[in-house]
C-alpha cells in the first residue's frame, strides 16, 4: 500500500529488484508498475518484465510486454486484479530485460487491496505502539473504483478501539487529465501517490499529521463509529484510496463503501386482501437486492391518531414479517413498514386494508322458461339478516340490458320482477357492492329462456274478435226475421 519508487538507473539493464509483500488468498490486489519508463511511441527505451512468486517459491505469474508498455499484473489476461492462490509473502521481481531494454528509466511499483463497493468488509486495526509510534496494523489503505458521483463510507468501530482517522483520497477521475487506465481500471495519478496534490487530486499518505483527503472523520472516544460523505464534481469511473489510522487499543473494524442509493426497495410478498373480524393478519415484504438488518411495522385504526409498533421477524436475510391482531368489522387498518438494510438504506412500504364481514347472495328464478310478455322473477336472500341492504339485479341479453335496485327485507330476503321485451336467452345476476362493514358479493348468472306464446294465445284476440262478429251478425239476422 506504499508506492515503491525506482529512480533512473536504479535497476540497470540485466539487473532486477525484488519486492516482498504479504498477501491473503481470495483477496483482490491492484498491482501495477508505471512511470517515466512507459512509452507508447515508436522508440521506447526501457523494458521492465515482472515475475510473481508465491510463498512456496513457485512462479505464479509472469508479465513480459515489449519495451515501454506497462505490464498487466492481473491473475489472467482479462483480470485487472491479482488474486493470490495462497496467503503469505509474495515476491514481485522487476527485471530490466537485457535483450530488449536500452535504458533504466524511473518507475513506480504499487500494490493495494481493491475492495468491492456496497459490501461490508473487515479490517484489524492496532493503535500506535508506545503511544506515539505506529505498528504494522496502525495505518492501512484500500482502493476502490466507482462510477457513482456520490458515495458514503460507513465504519463500525469496536469498543476496544479508538480510531485516529478515516480518510478518503481522490486519486483519478475521467475529467482530471491525470488518468491512466489499464485493463479498464484507472491507475492513481503517480505524483499523488507521493503526497503531491493538485486541487482535489492526490495527497495520498498514511501519516497522522499530513493532508486528510477530500473527506475525513475521527473518533472522539472508544467504539465511536465514523462516517464519510463525498460527492465528486465529475462523473465517470473514478479511483479512490481509503485510509484507516488507529489511535489507541485494537480491534476489528467493519467498513462499507456505499455507492448504490436508489435501487433497493421492499416488494410485497403477503399483503391483506379480505380480512375478517378477529382474524390475525400477516404482512410480509422482501428486499429486492440487499440483505435486511432489521424492520418494524406500525399500524393504526384511527388514521394515525394513535398507532402500535411491532418488531418484524427477519427471514432468509431478505424477508421481514409481522402479524397485526384481529380488529372489529368496519375498521380501516393503515400500516407502514420501515426496514434498514446492510447498505444503511431505509426501505419503506405502506398499505391499508378494511376489516369486513362476508355477505353471500343466494338467488333462484321462479321459472327458467317464460313466455314473451310475462315477468321474469328472481328471489334471493343474504347471509346477513338485515334490512335495507341495496341489491342490484341485472338482466342481460344480446339485445339489451336492465338494472333494477331493490332493498332487502328485515329477514334479508328480496325479490325483483322484470318483463323482457325480446325473445331469446336472458341472464340474471344479483350484486352487492359492499359497504363499510360488508364485503362486496355477486351471485352466479342464472339463464332464463324467453319463448314465443302458443298459436292459440298468440291469435286469441283475433279468434275472440271473429267469434264475437259472427254472433253479432247472427243476432241481426234473427232480429230481422222475427220482424217479418
């Protein structure tokens, strides 16, 4: 985490220099070597090759780009970071190639652990030995890369440790002009690694009395947590160094670099639909992208004049669940869920539901076949024995529709009649739209066939009229003959 400076002619042609650094397996390290020797032109001079040996003395990697080109020191060709196979001392040998090199120009070798954003990490810290001098784990640094302009750093400090400072250094961004990119990852502005500064950039150091960076925080007492908040003036992929410096005591700190602020939310998993009086009601929500640390549910039955708070159960790290006790019919229950996740987001969800009794409609037709000109009559009753409940009865056919509103009697019964004006199949249904204490309900459709009357009935007017005319004519003839 300290840059290693090689002056001009320090590693002469045909010679090499070894750097030994303790690394841990399954960690990602950003390793790079750059400086004046890097030359993308047509006449490069210096050709530094780099060989990597693990704690067993085995070669774990070698990097032999041609002269003037910076070596890619990832685990594979496509990886920007080196992930060691073992924990222990790794040796990086910088060799000035005797066959290809024609110079020994200045170079900087840097190795620093890269940490993932939006994930909690742990780091062991020791205060200064003899109250004044730093020891191995007093000062430590990490790097991270983000495209987010805004970031937060959260640091949990144990009760056994007093931290001197946490610092944030902006080492490179797309608009600074101090930017070198290797395998898609920016490298630190080289003078900035040696504490040089240009406005916001650089100034990196691990000394307690030097430049504190673009953001910093300190502990006033043992176990006091720290928080850094910074917004970069430029957008795009930026490189930062995070420095942790201990003061007194020792312990493991936990830290989080937060760059995600918008996507995390709560999704409903179990929400009330039809809640009946005295029934307990389960409410559960799930986090869409982050693990939950805790959650509470508040509910009210009088528009938040008063409310009750319930601690929610956390299941599988992503789900929060609580139970609201049963309420009386007619109540409107409003509830609010507030959860905090591992990224220090506050996730909120709200909802409400009514508490009502069920009402079932039982209906029958007086006849399933009626003659055109006769009434269709539907009779019914409700499971709620009460009067003046509005029931909507619907008569539908291909040629028309009719709605009639009726009200239940005191015993919950009702009946409606309607005279269809067309032949064919009609369907009849009763519906209740619900009220403050009863849920809506609808009956099945009942078919009724409207048919033509019989010939005798259909032409009864004419038949009766004809018979009446014949009787009248016969009476006139009889009268005339009686006069003669």
